[in-house]
């Protein structure tokens, strides 16, 4: 794809866009924050379970020689 064709495509897309109103923006903000919270919760659960497994099997959480 040439540069001229790519810029033309970008221009066509930008012509179709519009600014969202406050209600739509707040909806998207809530959805993004909910998604980030879910991803963070999943990460926390994985980290917690991994640390519990290491505790049960006596595996040190940090490599030897580090504080």
C-alpha cells in the first residue's frame, strides 16, 4: 500500500468520525475501567495462587542472594 493510498484511507475514516457526547463518553469510560479492573483481578488471583503454591512447596519467592 502506497503512502498516498494510506493517507487517503485515513482521510476517509476521519471524515466519518464524530465527537461522542458526554453520556457516550461516560459509558465507554465505565467499560474501560471495568475491563481494567477485571484484568487486574485476574492477575491478582494468579499471583496469589502462585505465591500460595510456592509457600506450600517451600519454594523461595525470590532467587537466592537477593534481598
